C-alpha cells in the first residue's frame, strides 16, 4: 500500500519579534568576537513596543575597553534599521535600550577555560544536540521547512528592493504531501505579512502569490483555494509593537521544522563554547556528509555533553530503515576521524569569528557556505569522501 501523509513546517521573517531578538543577540556576539575571538558571550534579548532589553553574561580579555555601552547601543540600532523598522511603535532611532549584560559566572568559567593553554576546553553547559539531513531537497533539508524559508526570503528580497506596502514582520507555513516518505506536492500554503494601512487585501494576495510562484516550482503548488494569505484579514500592527519577542523562541524554525528532534537549546547570542550551538552545527555537518555520501537517505545524529568536560558523553546515530546500513560502523567513523570537543569543533568549523548575524534569520541549516565571509562552514561537503572511504 502507498503510504501517504501531510507534514507541515513554518518559517518566520527577519522582522518577526522573536527573530529581531535573535538577530540582536547575534549582532552583540559578533561585536565581541571582532575584538576578541576568545570572547565568551551568552546574550539574551527581549523586544517590545519601542524597547530593547539585553541580559546575559559576557567575558572579554583583549580590547575590553572598546566594548562600550554606546557601541552596543549603536550596534542594536543599526541592526533594527537594517531589518526595516521605522514604525511609530518600533523605530530604530526612537526605541529605548536597557543593557543588563554582566560578567560571566566564575563557576562556569573555571569549567570551560581551566585548561585552555593545554588546548582543551570544557563544554559550556550540559545538554543534548541533534543534527539531521535527508535527500528530499538539494540542500539536504526537509522539504516543508526548506519551502517555507524560500517563500519568506523572496518576500524579504522584494520588500528590501522595492517601495512596497509590506512590513518587516511575516510568517509562512507549508504543508507537504508525502507518498512512501517522499515529498510529492504541496497541499496548502499559509502566508501572513505585515502591510501598510493603505494596502488592500486583493493587492496583497496578488503580490504574495506572485512571490510564492517565484520561490517554488509551480508544478508542485496547490490550487489558489489552498493558498491562504493573511487569514485574519488585516496585519498592520506587527513586529515587537504587536507582540513581544524573545531570543531563542523559534528553535524549530532555526533547525528542521519539526522533522527531526531538538535538544531544546537555542543558538543565537552564544559563542562556540556553548555546545547548544557548536555541537548542533557539527552534528548537522556530519549528518549532511553522511547523506551526501549516499550511504543513507536520512541521518539523525545526537551528541550529548557535560559541563566542563571536553568530549561528548554519547554519540547516537539513526539512519532510515530503507538504507539498511551498519549504524554502529558510522559512529565508529565519526569517533575515529572527528574531534567533537568544543575546541575541536571550533577549529574544524572556524567558529571563533564574527559570522553569526547571517545565521539568525531564515534558518541555520540548508544555507550556502560563503568562503569569503566564512559563514555556514557546517554546510560544506568536504567529509563525503571520508565516509565513502571508511564505510
């Protein structure tokens, strides 16, 4: 029998309140890394009507005096302006900024940095991290989240390059029909986008459908009756003025759209010693290269860590049943060829650079690596031969 089911994932734009906070947190992280690549940063952001609040902990040794409150405030305003917020309830030049960042806890610091001179670093926290890849799309990402991101990236591109009626805040949701675990078509699409008060529903719908048709192959699109645009009717008030935002509240959007498990830890605002981020990036790299080697069609990897301990406590790997592979052998290849300590991951993926602002909207995975900027190194495919040779 043909097995059919529908799976749905959502994405949110750079102007969504939670994504605004993710981007601010990563802008602060990049600011510190520009001055000291060994900075320790865990920056949380809250956004509401014309207000940004920072909290968390930081540690910097080099150029410490260069990170002033004025410079932090300037960085935040520049980020909000780049997103496009110049609205009465949330304006880059009018919002109030509260900065409650403080020095990193010495209890955490002694576990992470106690042997830095000996080339070992402990994990910045305990936790579990997952990496996933599948052969559903060229980016080796699940189709629903891949499609959802593409719609919003096209919408953002249009908004930034045209004097349009669209505002920064938007969401997409794509439901994909699967047959025998393979994506066949899209059964429905939902897009909600903030817009000016003068824009009418017919013109908003017309333009969004044009953007959808530009973003996705027309042969897999649903009928227009199954494309819902601004279902509530109007979406004028949006962004942090319409709903408060918090860092780390869109972790499923950031990863695999719910198609794979999530360890629960957010990414944005955290330096590489926080394995919530670095180990999730490494797990994605490993899973993607295993799928890219065509040994399996789907691969899920879990890594677990204890605070202050460098090496992972456990490595778990699960492949799709159809591929019928020796999962234990794949784990052995990982153990024998890759250093999964925070320092090893940092060196392998070059994570001690200011590369994080680009990751904080439209997903951390399934993106194209940029060698010049050094971004998305975990999306490279340079370990495919390692798995082919050793399996």
